[in-house]
């Protein structure tokens, strides 16, 4: 592995030394991009009550003024009720106009729920969305092995009894494709309001979501600018505290808020706590030698190597998501 | 379990053929010991499809405990895994 010229690896390596200067730089770029490059006069942001959209909204307010920012809550029937409450709290705190666009009807029109439930019933014939909640989980704990993760379908009945089965490819694809209507509907609604107001759509993905491909192409990946797309989660939390994001939002566990059953992002996708993920991704992308990383992370060299192999595979296999349309 | 058990060479040939047909990566150097996932020959979805193929073609069931690197890292490992499953089934 070619080692770049860099500082010794440590647990503090991703921590921003100066939140204010990072914040000022993002705000200046955001203002310049919206006004001078996109020639738009404000920002539309989908707010979920999560930390990423909260920080993005706060930065947009600093860049463009609260009066030029519109926060949009986009719940559907599987959304957590907490999301709306936290999103409203955020909008109130930053004095931003916030509206709610419930996309359940649009999703029904697309057949989102019906197509998803049809695939679930192929695996669990007894599944009834009125009685059961469902989610997708990772079957094998993948990061310390070189095998890619396998996904399982989990259903939970109204008494809390959980069943889990490995997801065959056709059903996995159908559930995923149907669920992606949610992010794509939200994107459509954000652009409706952006065009109506001559605003830009400000995307909320952080560095991990962008680089590991944890977003839906032309869904939450559909935006004009992604101002926190270069920030590790640790840094997003630093900015959240600096910007005065409500503590309840900072303390929330990041969830996918996509399936009817509660599911954390770690459980569904990352397989590691964010603090560890940040450090290991930093080490991977800056080509640190696993033998330098392992003792700091209290892992074996082999475990670090396996994590790097998984990162490499995730980055390569999700390149399709980050690609613009091929024009030649 | 299929009534006619296939021998190791036949199993290996079928797995090799399946991988060559279904990978989207460059496989000019593919051999029995190539580390399929470490080398990026197969991704997550291809792994799921491979398991589906093995279960359907060879009439065996891969349990959660079977889904480890030792059983799937190469054509050789997969062949050994399927053969072992056959043997266990025959003993029973």
C-alpha cells in the first residue's frame, strides 16, 4: 500500500481543529454556488429531524438568510412520528418556514407499498402489513470477513415476535426498488418547490453516504449542492454542536426511516459505529498501513485489512450511483 | 438433495462456468484458487445469486452458519463446501 505523506494515525485525526473556520468556508461556498453558479435565490431542504439535514439547514440559513430557506417535511405512512416533531423543532429554532408534504398518496399511486409487500409475502406468506412491521437487516456480520454482506428480511408481528430469513436476489431487488420510490418522490417534491420559488435543492448526504453509496440515485442523491458531502460524521456532529442544533436531534440514533420497523443505519448498512467508521474510512482513503491503524483501533491487522477490502468493494460497486449519465 | 450425486470435477466445472458467465469483472486470470470477493470478481448481489444458484443446482441448503469465507472464497472452497454438504447428507 502506498503511504501518502501524512500525520501519524490517531483517534483524533478526523476531528476538526476549528469548527468556525470549517463552517465559514462551507457557508461562503454555499452562498457562492447558489447565487453565482446556479443563479438561484434560496434553498429548499428536505428535513427529517436527523442530524445531517439539520446541519445542512443551519448552514443554508447562514449562507442565504432564514427568509430564503424553505424546510420541507416529507413523511409517509411508514415514517416515525418523531421525525416530524424534531424537524419542526429545528425549523422553529432557525426561524425557517417549514411545510409538510405527505407523500403517502403519491407512493400508493406508484404501487410502492403493494410492490414491496408482494415481495415480502413471497418470503413470508403470512405477512400482513396491518399486523406486521418489516425491515431489511444484514445477515452476516460482514466487515471482518472478505465476504460481502447478505441481507435478511425481518418481520415483526403486533406481539413483537420477530422472524428473519435470508433474502433471495429477486425479492431483495423488488423490495429495494419499491422502497426507493420514497426517496425519488421526495426529490420530485423538493424540485417542485425549488422551481416554484427559483431556489436550489440542497442535498443532505454526508461523506460516508456519498462515498459508500448509501443513497438512492435520483432520490436523496438528487440535489444541486451537497454542502456536507465531504464531512465525516464526527465532523457533522462537531458542526451540529457549533451551530446550536437542538440537543435532542444530536442525541438521536441515525435511522433509515424507510421501513415500517425501526432500523438504525448501522444495522442496515454501515455495520460499525460512526466513530470507528470515520477513523477506518480516513485510514483507508489516505492509504495508511493496516499495521499502523490496528493498534490505535484495538483491532488485529487482519481485521483492518478486511475492513479495507470491504470499503474498496463498497466504493467500486457503488460507482454507478455517483455517475452522471454517460453521453458519448 | 439431488438423486444423482455429482462428482467433484463436475461440481467444480459448473461453479467455474457459472462464475465466468455471471461476473461483470475481468476474469482473464480466474483459477480455482482466485479469491472471488477479495479480487472483486463478485459483489454483494452476485453473492446472493451465487447462493441461490448453488441451492437450486445442487439441491442443498446453505444455513446461516455456512455463510463464511472458508466456504465461498474461491471456486475450490465452494466445490469443497458442496461436496461436504453431499457427504453429510449421504451419511444421514
